[in-house]
C-alpha cells in the first residue's frame, strides 16, 4: 500500500471483485495461477470432440487445433437462489447465469447488499455473442414453440443482461449494456467511473462475460486468421502466430475513493484515471488495430490520472500475439512513453492471454483484476512463452521489456502504478491507470467479543457458509475480526436459515465454526413474518458497582450516551456516577454508595437509557416500550414524553425523596417452584404477616412483608419498597413542579398499577404485545429465545466472556449484548443489513463472499 499525502477527488476505489476464469474459479485462484506461471491449456482427445459434436470431417482437416481453455461448471446454475424456475434457467444464456452469480459475489466481496443500500448502484457490462441461442436453442423447434421466441429472445440477447441483474439484485442506478467487442469490459469500467464522478451513482459494478461453446471443442486455424496454429498465445515472442479463445467473467465494484475512505471500505486498488477513444479511419482496415489511436488513448489516460510516463512500472497489454497486433501495440506504447525512450528496460510488459486465452468481452476486466492482485501482493507475475523478442517489435525505441519471471514489484520510493490496455475489433480502445491502495492506519479493535452472523436459504447452504467462513479465517489469520463481523452484519442479505456466534478472536471463531459447538452457536430457521420489538426497562434491585464498565470501554455509542447523562446529573448529585458505574471489581466503597437509593435510581436510568440508545443505533427500533419503576421514566424519555434533562432531574429527585424514608422494609424475589407464588394455579402467598402483592414476570414473583420463610425467596437489593400502598408520604418540596411533557412517539405502556387493583398488571402488559393495536396483532414469536435456546444463548455468552471469570454474574458486558443482538438478528424479519451509525466499528469487505444457495447448483440443459 502507498503512503499518499493527498487523495484525488477524481480517483476511484476498487472495493470488490469477482470472477471465473479458465482453470481458476475465483479471483484468488487466478492470481495463484498467474503468479506460478500456469497456463490453463487443455489438450483435447477424440472423446472430447465427439461429446462437443465436432464433425470428424472438420477435426481431421490439416490445421485443426485440438486445444481449449475451458471454464468449468458452465452448465451449473442455482436457479432457485435467484428466483428462476427450471424452465426459465434452461432458456437463459449461460453467460447471463454466470454474470448474475459473479455480480452477487462481487457485491458480497465488497460488503454490500444492493437491496438495502439506500443509494443508487449502477452496472455497466459487456456480453459475448449468444452462442447458446444459436447452437442449443434454435435447433430445438419444439422448445421454441413451447416457451415462445419472445422469452427466448430476452433470455439470450446482449441487451438484457444488465437489466436482468438489476432486477434480481435490486440495483436502482443506471444499468447499461456495453458492446465494443474485445474492449467491452474495460470500456464498462471507464463508464462506471464516469457515473460515479458525475454523482449519478454511489456504487458501480463493471465487467464482462464471454463463453465459447461448446467448451471442449478445437478450432481450425487458417492463414490470415487471428487464432494460434498450436493453441498457445506467445505474446511479443518471435514465435507468436496468434491468440486462443478462452471463456470467463469478471466484475469489479467501484466507489469514489473519498467515499470509500470515509466509509471504511476495503480498498484493493485505485483507478487514477481512464480514457476511451476510437481509431477512426486511420488504419489498414476495419479489423486492424491503429497505433495512433492506441497512443492517444494511453496518453489521455495518463493525463487524466495526473501521472507521468515515468511513474508507471508495469503495463498489462492487450497482447494477442498476432503478427500485426503486437508490433502495433508496442509502437503505440513507445509513442505514448516517448519521454522515457532513454530508459530502456525500465517498464515491465505482460499479457494475461498467455495464461487463459482471449476472453473477448471479458478480456479487459480480467487483465485489470490481474493487475489489482499484483499490486496487492507487490509482485510482477511472468508473461508466458516469451523467449526471444518478436523481430518486428522495436523494444530498443522505448522503456519496455517483457517480464517473463516472477519478481518483486519495487516501489522506487513512489506508489506502485500500472496501465491496463484493451483494444476492440472495430477500433474502440480503452486504457486505465491503476495505483496501489493507500495505506490506512487502523487501530486494533478493543472489543472483547464479536458477533458473527450468517444466513442462507437452506440448512445445507448455511452449513456450507459456516465451513467457508471457517476456511476463510484459517487462510487469513491476520484479519481483524471486528472487520469480519462488520461486513457480515452490514454487507449481507438476510435469508431464512440463520446462525449467530459470539467469539473472542479469530482463532476462537474458527474453532467454534469448525466444531459446530451447539453451546456456542445460535441457529434458527425463521419464517418471513412481521415481528415487532418491545423494550422492557427494569426497576431498582439489579444494580451493582461497575455494571457499565465493559460496555463503556468497548461500545462508543453506549459510552457517548452514558457520559452525556452523567455530565447532566453531576450538578444535581454532586457526584460523577461514572465512579460507581465503571468501578473495578472489589470496590467496596463504590458498592456501598450504589446501595443508596438517591444514587441507585439515577444510575439505573443512565445505564438503561444508554443501552436502549445503543440498540436503536444498531437499527433495533421498538414498537412499544414498557417500564417498571425507574424503567417507566426511561421509557417515557425515549418515547418523547419527557426530555432527557427533565427525566434525569425527575429521577434524581425521586431517588432523593425515597432515600428519606426509614429503612424498614425488604423486597423479596421468589423463584417459582414448590408451590411458590409463580406456581401454576397458586394464589396469594403468605410471607411473614403480609400477602404477595406483585408479579414481576413470568418466572419470578415479588412479595412484600417480613423476610420470613418463603419457598425460593431471596432478599432483593432494594432498601425501600417504593410501590406499596403503605408507603409513607414524603416531603415533595424539592420535586420539580413543571415538566415539559409531550405525547409519546409510538406506543408507550406503563408497567404497574396501584397495588391491589391488578395483581398481574406487569405480566398483562408484557402479554399485551400480542394484542391488536400494540404490535400489529402479531402473536408472540414462536421462535423466541426460551427454554433450551435461552440456555444455549446464556452458555454462549459465558464462554465468549472466558467462562465468566472475574465478571459479575449479571454483567456479560459486550459479549452479552452481542449475544442478545445476535438473537435479534436471527429472529428479526427486517430485510437486509443494519445501517445504524452506532454499529460496532469495522471495515467492509473482509468476510468471505458466498452464494448462500438453496442447495447445490443443478445442471441446466435445454
């Protein structure tokens, strides 16, 4: 990566990539092959030719070349994943199928779900000739009669590929077919850059696809043709006699560099500038290349990029190895780089076509991807089959040499830069100037736990995604887990089968994902029904010293709101609550102070308020808010009934007034069992001389009275029973007389009534969430965390926190909040990712990209 002092406003970041190439099912595999000097050449035998339907009379002719650069799996397609029927997939050009899959993967690689991304996403794409239509569909008249020529046409013509992808992926920006023959995909990159710079799109995909069908068929090499007579592409070599056909697809995801830096994208490389032109009439013939046009487009791209010819260290050439093309291309390069004519052998030259053949409309983007990977790895890969320079090429007149060995890419004290050329039959030329990604200083995450989310459309696909993520973490042990978590949370579309894991670091995540430890994984199949969220805020008794320390240390949004509340309370309390809320374990004085009601109630308010704001910043919006005691005030504040300043003033006054009461009561918490208050059918329970008066929840009852014998009872940490009818009157002279109140925004439900009116009022309010008018008439979620799932979630929290050592039993901290948030993500019906500004920080594009398919790809044959 480069240390750039300034960021150009015209620069474009490459934030995602995807591709399928001969001998390489991914971008990473392509780089490994290129780096290692692999040629994806396949020698064909009689069986291959027979299967491909090659006429023996043709294959036996002199000059027939039994060689191919096939793309594996072109007949495989996961139609159901993209909502296509088997018949629709049968008539769909495999180029469209392949590009659709690659577009999905490219967006996932970048860390974006176009459907939930709120801004315009553009697509510019080139497609090869519809060979599938000609060779497979047209001969089947019965099929044509069944589906109709109209459907067959829109399923195969080049015009419809970009808009089909837009329809299936939810792209709302300009989606345009680009057809300039061999230069189509690099022209598409140029147009995508222009779309971003003009502001008509915020994210853009660009690329191309081309398939030679049948895949394993040779060709007849003839005099004057561009095809190699021996099946090898020897660019710039004395033995060069032509190019070879290949099949593949490639896509890059682009974004303005300033936006990518500001929004935390993973940047693979930077496009400093690009240009497109045409040779016009100044060439030997329509199919002949033109040196003047090529030189002009390269010079223009350098000018747009604001770099000098001497700033370039490598050129990815068009490099077809044709007798006419190679000499003209180097002549044009020498002309564009004439200022470097006195520095021979200083700029490396290479051609990807020597590895994988000529990918036609996908050739330009394939070369671009090769150079991006070379910049990332800081290596110059070899161009194959070069032994002696073509005598028709004047290498001595310029700075170029053919790089035929793997070597380090030296920076020479400046950013590594390269040019990429692509020239189309018919004269449309394109050139792109690439630069290595800028260095980005990022501080390691301070979070002690991370939430990883996965989803798929089937159980098998979810397991496959789990395996792929585990493998990805193993292969990239240096990844920041916070970045992986961020990408999985914001950059993935959510499907029905879901899985969540809370983990400490990459190794912990890898082990859990590999072992499928059920005590650490929360897995759920969630149907697409509308579910609403309610917030329930607790009352006094749950407090303890240091209760907010972990969240305050690790969650910026929590820290922001807690600090704001503490600062507002400081003049009233004459004490900074952070001394108590952030206290270390064993701080006896902090624990003693927090037992004072005058401090307990504001402390509970502050923590509850900050927690709620954290959830809301993460995109979890409550439809209803319920509160008990202190929690009522939090709910009222968040619902807009009270302003924060007024709510804090009121709760501080409330706590101070209640503290004036004599300490003559106790609160008991009673766990159901043995005929306790929560037992089915149990009535009021005697506790000393008084009756049970409140039901605090479905699993724990509250009683009042003397702390006598009561089954399953434990004394609560509440010095005064603030909700009893016998509570003495207190002097409310200090109570605020005027409060600015407003109607609640959304539903607000109070949690308790005067004692003796409705014994189960609190529980009734919880159940009210299932009633019409409150939560849209939706029943309580059948998949809610209860029973075994709740136990599993608690165990996951404990293990993620290192077994809970040194940690308060009620304070799982960020690990607990992550587990709870994972539960929400697993069960939530909201589509797409979370785009709240408070989502735990990270960078996009660091998690493995997968098609979380319904099942295995199926073979598609007409």
